[in-house]
């Protein structure tokens, strides 16, 4: 049987409280990180879905619309141009006018859906103008700009929350570690008077608090992962529509956030232990 | 007997490069006060030669424990100079002080055992700090605990030990590294006369065989008289040497 027990007692109530604090802070920081990344991902998904898409409303007859589509198809950078059928136009209007069907007599705008490079809009407008076709071109720039601005704001707020939580976490971990160590001052003093060097004593405490920080941080990150997975599940169950969100998934970046949380917590606890022990030792001869 | 604990005879000078002329502990006009009206030591000078055994006596509150704290480098004097193993402690770096402390065994008055460690682990603590592997000291530690009468309490935690047993563990921890200087603060205060005598023989064995310099603060004047050692008395902040009459019928 090995008799080289740890020079520090096993966990007690104080360390239990510290474990809870570190775990909770890591959960909040990791979850905020995931929300922040999801906000940026959502912004990217929303805007990439509409970038390169143009909607062209033709002021004229169906024949004008078909002619316009033909002209658009010849413009450089255009991948496809498709005149929307009445059924397709009704589908677009359904969220506003309901699914009961529209009167046949109701005139619907003649729309052409165009897939093209982002800078093709001006060339299309020029070609149609030269052909004498009166159109209104909507490249969704205003909408995507608003969407980008909104998600950027959400992302910034979430990122600020992550940074604030991270800084608060480090401070609280340091404070809690300090408080825990104050109760162990007798051990610090005995080791010191027995001839242990400062590095040795600091190392004893660093190892303990590194493990505590990593374990508590890992649990917090795991809970954050669980919460994020639950939210994703809920979004997928609702097909993403009710939440007005594109389909999201956990990515490598999320894994990085979840992996970093316990490492940062462990490093903060270890650093706090080092500083506290060395400060206590500096008061000794 | 102490020989059973395997204390080897060794050349102290070769181990630690101490000049034979240099006192192991020297206090030069040392004073210590915690404020203008709280002077504990006024003007203390003393020198302990290598291999000597010295008792420090004096009334309660005279400052014996404070003087010992200066000796085991737990306090700095507010006046004067403390030299240990020929080195002025005020000029040493922290790591050098740590190296000096590893050569000093201390029996604290309040024991200072770690409650979460067994008696065996408490005694082995100085050896772990020295970086020795457990296999190299396991038998020595067990033998030493056996010598102080705790051979069957190796795994006992301090909370389950009596005051006397804790004291013996504390003593075993102080001597396990065969220190060059052993400082003990009331080391027999909680044990009966027989055990006090037995523990004193342990100190004497270390002193004679290993040439450990021993400084013991005690109120036990009977022990002091039997010991035939140097006696210093601390009173009113100063130290004086005491000449005790030779004990009759003793043959130590």
C-alpha cells in the first residue's frame, strides 16, 4: 500500500462550494460562447441564402416577363432566370393572405427569380432598360443588411457577455481559491518551516486547484453542451420556422469553446492558487 | 533503543561543510519587539557549538518560544543578528533559508500535525520534502514510531491520538531526518515521566551518535538536572548561563 498521501486534505465543504462556483461560471461562459457563435452563424446563413438572389418585378404583360427573363439569361454572371408561375406567387403571398386561395381575377405581380453574381444587378437593369422593359429590381440588400446588423448586435452582446463572464469567472475563482487556501494556511506554514521551497509548496496547491478547475469546468461545459443540444433539438422539432432561425448545428468552433472552458477555469484556479500561496509565503521569513 | 532506529554515526562536517569553530546557532545581541511597549527579547546573545546539548529554561512568558522561533527561522529579529550553521540569516535568499530549515528538526509546542495524514505520513513529511522516495525511508519511519511507542498506531490520524501520542509523533517527525540542529519546545510536556525519560534518551542518542546539536526549552527541571547539559535561563529578555549542581548517583 502506498503511504504517500496528498499533502492536502481531500475535498471538503469549502472546495465543494468552489467546485459549484467554477462549474456554474463555466456553464454560463460556455453557453454564452455557443449563443454568440450561433448568432454569427445565423447571420451568415441568412445573408448567404439571399446574396446573389434577385427578385425582378416586371411592369407589363406575361409576354414582357418571358422576354425579360430571356434577356436576363444572356447577361454575364446570371446563372438562371425563372418567371414565377401564379402558383409560386400565391405560395409567396400565403403567409400574408392565407391559404384559402386568391381570386382568379386578382392580378399578381409578375416576378422573375434570378440567381446571379452579386454585382450582376446593374448589368441586368441596363439590359432591360435598353430593351424598353420597365422593371423594379430587388437585390434584398436592405433586408440582408438589416439582418446582418441585427445578428451582429446579438453576437456582439453575446461576445461581451462571454468576455464579462470570463473575467468575472477568473476573478471569482481567484477569490474563492484564496478563501479556500486561507483555511489551509497551517499546511503552508508547516511545509515552509519544514524546509520546503516556495515552488514546492505552490506546486502542491497548484496541482490540486488545477484539477478542481478542470473538473468543474468540464462539468460546466458539459452542461452547456446539453443545454445547447436541447435548444437545437427544439429548433429542429419545430423545423426551424417558429424560431425564424436557419438550421443550426454544433460545429468545430463550438467544440473549441466547450474545450477551452475547463482549460481556462483550470488555469485560473491554478494561477490563483499560485498567487495566494506565494503571497502567504511572502509574509513568512 | 535508539540504535534500533538505525541512526548511523556520521561525519557531520563532511555532510554540510560546517567549520568546527563555527557555532551551529549564534545570536548576537538579538532583540525582538512587536511594538514600542511590547519587547519580548531585549539583548540576547548565545552560541551553540556543534554537538552540544542545551536546555533553555525560564518562567512562562519569558520569551522562550520566541527565541526558539528565531532559531528555527520562523521570525526575524528586530535587532541584532541570527546566524545558523555559520550563515547570517539576514543575508540569505529564500531558497537558501529553505535549505537551512531542512537541516533543522523542530518539535513545536502545539505539535502542528497535519490532521488528514496518518502518524506514519506525518513523521515521513520532512523526508518527502527532501524528495526522498518512500521505499528509502519506510522501514526507518516505522522503526522510529515503534521506538516512541507508537508501532501499532502507524495509520492512526492525529484526531484519534492522545496529547502524549501526538507529542511523540511530533518528536519522531523532528528527528526522522537526523537533523544537524534539533529544536524542541516543551517536548515532554504531555507525557509521563517514563516516556519523558525515553524521549530524552532519543535526543541524547541523536546528540551523541549523529552529533545533532540539541536545544530544548522546558520547565521540567528534574529532566534538566539529570541531563548534565548546558543550561540557559531566559528572563527579562536576556539569557544567562546557569550552573546546576552535579546530580548525585547519576551515571550517564
